[in-house]
């Protein structure tokens, strides 16, 4: 197994996954992005400006927090949280969005185009656009626009143009389709800032690199707090950016690592979005990965209570880590997610994003199974955006108090 730092190869492959399967008219545009990122990622002025932004604008470093009451009431291993929910804008997405905005400015682009599911990527990118003085266009499925109304309002307040996507299931996959089409029509003046470790090369690498700060900080903080490494690390996985960010800090350490996928309400096609568990190799949005697909090879319909996880593909580096056995990918149902959401809210005073609640749910179950030791959870976002959905569908959670 190659080390993560040695991947991808020059063609953008993590083993057999990744690459860039582009229409001919976009080859030159992506070559320009690859070359620009190759230059600025080694440029001291770019690195220093990004460090300044992270400290003085984003509020990094985010802390690691010992969820002592949650651990005690649960029994078993002690649970720790990497508090990415305390980032400016409320999630890990700002980590790569500020980097992508800085790249867009360096390349002389006037507009950034993006997709969003839960809205956190859209809000973070709208924030970056305002910071760097760029136009911003965010494509979002109609289903998610209704479900994530607070984030839609935030994007608009920040000056972004929100484009409703009305075809297909009207969720994240269709939003990516729409954003790609918009970029294809205006690639000379714009850059498509992908919201996860997915898409054609160099985005899986670039987003991972920008998110790696999560793992770097978490490793140092955890060792300082406890004197040792965590026994287990877990994070939710849709496209997989928050997971890749924290995993990268521990891949070379003797820790068990778990990616938690959304099982939704069942194991049939259309009832879940557990790509690594039930998918097979395929191509989506110009890259190769595990894919939930129909018999004809087209992307299958997916479902999750978490808008940021309902994607039929997954990051190519996650696919590589699954095949090599370095990371174990597991599932969490909507029901398990719901109980974890309320437990963390009531027992620690932290309202998590529904996406992050999948990882918390697995940690609670794994902690009881382990009996002792430590688990570090990447709490990738806060749940402000989900409150309307939660109150309508789950109530106030008295049974989980």
C-alpha cells in the first residue's frame, strides 16, 4: 500500500480510482487548474495567506473536546469530538472553500460555481466569494432547498445566486450535474469549486490537501490531551471530504479508522446512500469510484436524512483505502442517527449536523463494543441548518433525554 502522501499519481489515480474523464472542451481548463494548484501549493505567500485566513477569519484551530457525560451515560470507551462545527460558517467546508477561493483569485477568475446538498458547502463558498470579491453561483436541488432553507437564506445574504435544480430526484447528484453544465458554458471566466473529495483530478487531491489541517490539528491535540493516540477514529462519509481530512492525520498510525455511511431506511436501491457497502466500480461526474448504479450503469437513486450524504458516488481515495483494508466502512441508519443527534444535544449541549450524527451514532455503538479505550469523532458540522427538518420529522427527542 502506498502512503496517502504519495497519491494520487500524475494522472490523478488512487490505485484504479479517480482520474479525469472529461469532455474535450474541458481538458484545457482542468490542465490550467492542475498547473495553477501545482504552483501555488508550494508558494510561501499562498501558504502564509491561507494560514492567516484560517487563524484570523475561520477561527482555527478548532478544539478537541472530551464528551465526558456522553461517554459516561453510554458506557464503554471514552468519546472525543474534533469540533469542526466551531469553524466560521459552521462546518469543515470552509477549510477547502477558502483555499479554492484563493486559487480562483490567483487564476484571475471572476466567478466561482458550485453545487451543494446540505448547504454548508454553498454557504462556505459564498463566504469565500464575498471575502475575495468574486461572483458566486450555487446549484442546489429543489428538495434540498426546502429541507435546508436557513442555509439558502445565508447564501443569498452573502451575495450568492442560488440556482434551483428541478430534474431527477432534485438532490445532490442533480446539483452536481447542473453545476458542471454551467461551468462548461463559462469555463474561461469561472472555476468550478467542487464540494468534496470527488470529481475529476485535481479536486480529490486538492480538497483533501485543504482538509488535511483537521487531521494535523486533531492528532497533535489528542496526544497533548491524553498522552497517546486514539484507539479509533470515525467520520461520516458521503463524498468524503471531512473524513479524508481527519483520516489523513492518522493513516500511518496504529489506529483503527472507520468511515460511516448513511444506510437510510433500508438496503434496497433508493433507500440508502451506502456507496462503499453496496456499490460497484463505475464512473460518475468524470471520475472512477465505487458507485450505486442501475443495471444499465447509470447512477441509482439514493436517499439519506442527511442532505450532505445523499450522493451515489464517493471519493476515489476512500475507494483505495477500502480496497487496501486501511479503513473500514460501516453504516448507520436514519433511526440510529436520530437517537445520536438527540443524545449529543441533551447530554453535552452540542447540536450536531445530521451528517455528523451518523459518525456519533457509530461511535456510541463502537464504544460499548470496545468497553474501554478512546474514540475520536470528527464532528464535521453543527445542526442549526437542520432544526426545521428535525422538529418536523423527529420532534424534540424526549425519548432520548
